[in-house]
C-alpha cells in the first residue's frame, strides 16, 4: 500500500507517526487509480497546503489563551463566536492598520512562508508522483473550518442579533450623519425576517459542506451569498474584510476541484464523470475519527444555537438590558430651555440649547444639540456586561449625544452619563416631573455644572417602519 510519505529508511512500525500514517494514509483504496500529477499541479498543491494550513490550523498561542480564559460554567455565545472567527496573528493586531490592504499583513507572512516552504518541500520530495491522500485531508480541513464560521454567523442572523432593529434615536438621525456600514446594518436590521433568511442560507451552506457529496452545492451558495458579503465588507467599510475574504478563499479552493467538470458539463455539454477520489473508511481508526469529528461539529452547532437563541430571548448583546423610564419612550420637542436662569429660544446653532430629546425603551436618553460629537469608530461587535458600554446604538454616526441613565423613581431623579467613550466624563443630574401624560420637565445640573430647566413635549408620531403599507396610515 502506498502511504502518504515515502522513506528509504525502514520505519518504526510502533511509532505514533507510523501508526498515524498507516491509518490516515489508507483513506484511498489501493486499487483506485491515482494518476501522476503534472509538476505545476504538485507545486500549486504544496503551496496551498502550506498557505491554508498556516491560516487554518491553531498555531497562535493566543487562541489557546482565549480558549482557557472562557468561563464554561457561564458560557456566552460570543465566546464561541470569537473562537470560530479567530485567525493566526503573526503580527500583533495593534501594529496593523484598521483599514486598507495592511489588514492582510498576516496573510502576507503566510504567503511568503508557503512559497519558500513549497520550494523546499519540492526539493526534498522529488520522487512524489501525486498527493491524492494529502489533498483529501486538506479538503476535509477546509470544509470543516469553513462550515464552522458559517454556522456562527448564520445563527446570529437567524436570531437577528448581528443587525438589530434601528433605535428611535437612529430614526431621527440625519442620513448623512451615518457611516456607510451603519446604513447597511440598519437597512438589513429593519427587516428581521429577511435577516433570519440570510442566516438560514449560511447555516444551509454549512451543512452542505458538512457532507462531502454536497460540498459543490454549499460552495455555490457561499459564492452567491458570502461573495456579496465580502464586497459589502469592503465597500461599506464594515471592517471584516479579512474574514469575509478568508471565507471566499476557502470556498474558491473547494470549488477549484469541480471547475473542470462543471465546464465540461455546462459549457462544452459533454460527458462528465464523478469525483475520482472515493474514501475508504473500512479502517476502524478512520471510522472512529470520522464519527468523532462529525459528533464534535454537531455538538458545537447545538450548543451555539442554544446559546444564541437564549441571548436573543433574554438579553440581546447589542442592546442595553435595563428598561427605560416607564411610559417615557418617545420623541420630545424642547418647548422651553432655561440655562442659569436665562431662557434661550429655539436655535439650531446655539451650542447649549437642546433641540429635541428621545427616550429609548431601554435606559438611554439622546439629545440633539449643536455640539460636536467625537465618533465611535468601532463596529460595536464586542460584548459588554454594562449597559453604558453597549455602544452599537451610537457607533458609526454623529448628530446626537447618547446618555445612559439610572432612574430613582421614588425621588424622581435621573443620573446621566455620556455613553460615548470619547465623552464619558460628561454627567448630568436631573429631577423629573410629569405635569401630564405628554409633558416631561427636567431640572438640575448639566455636564458643565450649570443649572438647567427643560420642558419636553412628546410628539405622538407614527413611523412607517412600524405601520407598513398593508393598512391605511394617516400622518
């Protein structure tokens, strides 16, 4: 039987290496034809084997650091999500640019190593005629790595967590004040069922990759869907260009095996034969390995699905969990604004005069005022325990000031702090009164230690996002 590697030295049949070679090198039956590869095919394979292995295999010690840092007794879905999307970092992330081709510096390192390694490998393994067995296992590695990341992104879309429905404050933010990525996220977020459908497509593609016979169909779905996502990440400045390109790269590698046959079938309309490599799992070790690999994948899917659904139902990670002031949710015009006993009329240019105020359903209050906002440039994908640190609602745009507040409903007091990490020192301490159902009166000390009194009048506005077009709406 021909094994994975040949050696002129008599091997030690009891060594761990020899046992592994004996079992995993027998995945292809001896009587199956294995034609000799062309020199360029062998060189390309050596290169891609090394390059993809450097990108896929967990060679970075920080992966293990993150793994053992997980609190498994209180597992959060984002712990698994972070591991699934991790890539080897040969260059520390703090030394990489946030945008542009510089993000791919780690790929450049892997590329150089793979090119040199392929040359050295070719010099050492000069008598090798083909790499059918090693190619099979490389495809297995790529399939499972690709399926893993698709599963995680699929479930955070199936249970619409990745792109939440726009907040009321976002609806009252000028279109031109949003970054492109935030516009894209909110465009998808306004249709949760569509986002769930996108997640279903990703999960379906992952399960098609899970089975060797349906890999081509899974790759087709990936190119049709994830290929578009990769373009979105680049052109909308989402910030996930490396990961989305990584997904497309793995899919392209899997598809390359089928391109000649698809060309003969669809373009030349000629006879096309099935894949020549048929694995043999008669070896007990191989059967157990296959069963263990599949079981581990399914356990991961079930665990991640449960944790994601639990987060969606109980505490969506991008939205603050603390309920807002009771019956305060809505948009308010500032009817009266008094600063240090001086009444300031409505103005769009005054840096102190509030123009309008919005109370969210959760403990966020936003203020429109003509004062600069230092934009939060993050993608707001991180998980934060404290509501004040949950920054999705304010990341990626300017135009409003976002405050987290704690409400003392007994003494009718609000303690506010700016949620923006660039303005975190701003704090307001206000008393509130409710003369009637549509009026809120706030009085106290602002961020500059000035006394203020603000009379807010609620506007009972209807929003087309909520009303839809299947019923009559009067504005």
